[in-house]
């Protein structure tokens, strides 16, 4: 045993002497250059290349690191065996992150890449007796050299776009309003916001399925049409007009659109805006990927009867607000808001106008480019009734056969809101809900039939009166009608 310790001590002495001799012969600069050359040789003959994405770039946060972390969270939740679960303050969902020093394989355009989450401990210099440990975090991307130019740039752009989409979908959407008028908050913003948690979706929306499919396809085509709008030189925006009687689901449609695209909503109250310049400032403070809503456009301010008020001049767009002139928003200002140069201040925005009386709107507001798609929110139809029955009573399509709803629903002219009230009131008793709804539909159908009969009798009386008139008088009436139509 004594001989073993003696041999070990001799070896350590020789090793120490060799190190001191090497340090004397080879200076530190030469040793560093040798190690660097060795590293380059190993890198040259290796078939892989490596890229480090650190959490911070000096004192600034590396946004690419955050994007990679969010992107890998969507992939890690499926393929990784060990995950770190987090939830941010502005999110209502759990995020799955890659664990420390764990690896994950990903593929892009047929090429396989490997990600590794590297976390090391480091001690920052300080004057305290106990150094404070800090973690140095980074993602290491490993890919083959022959895929370097094919994958690297486009892959990182794809990760950035994907992370932005995930961040928007994970965060709670906001509902903005300009209830303060033109005043600003402490941060200089004219909008107030609250979390938007409306549960309406296209799946639960009481509307004809064919019409819903058309609207959803149009929304998706708009959201994915950035390249098209840039190619054609058009502003990346689209306008929708929702018109129909009250209670037909116009507000629910707006909420379903926001939930479908994960957009924020700006509820613009025109009565709180005093001038066109304030309207432009509000527009400039809206964000991309948002829906700007003006409800009851025919009742907000007086922008109708432009030709009658100004003697039929087609170029006069400066129709004032109310009769007393208190509101100075003009039709020209509103048109520039939707289709002028100021509408290009942001991208990927949707304008939604609602009205109960489309005939009261100025034709200048209805043309394409301002209101591209007109959506008629009609009375409840049988396909919409099936959706309501499924939502409130969990009744399938086969459960409604033989009840007679299809024969009476069109004549009743009841809105989805009226039918929903009947179903909500009897939601705990399905049979009673069906009976009471049928009775309500029959009553409304009878009233609607009597109303149409009275209107028809009035029209018949007018036709008989005109038939008894002399041919000369009838011809003069036709001339007068023609002049009035031209005017």
C-alpha cells in the first residue's frame, strides 16, 4: 500500500513538472491559438453547424429568443417527454416550455433540425460577501451544413410569424371604446379597454350554415391575403355591413368574427367624436389585426339625405352632423376614415357597420371598398332554429321532425333573440319549451298574416281607384310619377 502511494505521488510530481515546462516553452497566446485551430478543424470536418440564440443581447432582451421559446412550446407539448408549465399574467391558457438542457427535433421543408435549451449558472461580480447566482439561458440550433442556406433565414422568419400568432391567440382579446371623447389617458391613448370574453362563435351563431360558410371563407381569405393586397396595391382592410331588424344577431356576429380571427375589437362611438381630426387620431391609435365597429350607423350622426339637403350636389361631402350643427363630423371625414388615405395607417383591419334600416344610409357609404360585403341578418329560419335548439335544449335535427316548425317558422317572422328568450325560460323542461315555442310561432304567424292582408287590401283599393280614373288623368299621373322618379 505504501508503494502505491509513493508511485502516485511520483506521477503527480512528473505531471506538475511537465505542466510548468509546457507553460514555460509554450506561452498562453500560443496555447490559445492551438486550441482555436483545433476547434476550427473539428468544425470544418463536422457535417453540422450550430447557432446560439441567447436570452439577452447585452442588456437588451433578445426577441428572437422569446419567439423560439413560444414556438417550441407548441411543438414540445406533443413530442417532448418533459416540459415546464407556465402561465403569463395576460393569458388564460397554460404554456408548455422545453425543460432545461433538454432537446427537441423539428422539421422544416423536409430538413430536420435540433433544438437544445441550454441553461448555465454564472456569478456576476458584486461587493457582497455572497455572490448572487444568475442563469444564462440560450437555445442552440443544430442543422446540417447542406441545409444552412435553405432553412436558416426562412425558418427563423417562420418561427417569428408563428410565435406572433400564438402570442395573439394565447392572450385575452380586448374590447376598446372611446367613451372619453377626445381626451387622452395617462399614456396618451384615446381608447379605454376591457377584456373581451364573449362566447359567441360561428358554431353557435343562429344563421343559415351556407351563409356562415361564405362569411368564414371570406374572413380567412382576407386574413391570409397579405401578399395579394401588396401585389395589387390595395390597403389591407375589408368592410362589412350587417343590416336587419333588431335582435337578429348582429352583435353576436361581430363577436364570432373576433373569436374566429383572434382580433381585438374597437367599438367606435361617433357621438363622442367632435371633429374629423379626432376621428383620424382615433384611427391612427388602433392596432393591426383588429375589428373597428360602428353600430347603428343610421342613428349615430346625421349623414343621410345628402342630396336632398344640399340640392342634389354629388360632390358636396360636407354634410354636417345634427340639425343643430353641434356635431361637426362630415360625410367626407367618415369616407376618408373607411376608404381614404387615412385608412392605410394600419394593416389587417376590418370595418364593420351595423344598421336596422339600410335604406336610410347614403349610397356613398354602401359601395365596394367601404362596405365590401353586405350581410342580411334576417328573421329566424328553420336551419337557424335547429342551431338554437341544439344550443339551448341539446336537441338534434331528428328530434324536431314532425313538430311542424318548418311550416310555420318563415311566416312567424320571429328574431333569434325572441326565440332564444322562449328557450331560455323553459330550458329545464324540453317538452314544455317545444310546445310553448310552437304556440308563440303560430301567434306571430297569424299576426303577420293579418298585417300582410291589410297591406294587400290597401294596395288593391289604390289599384281600383286608379283604374276608375280617366285615360287622360291616368296618363298625367304616369308623367308626374316619371318626373318625380327622375328628380
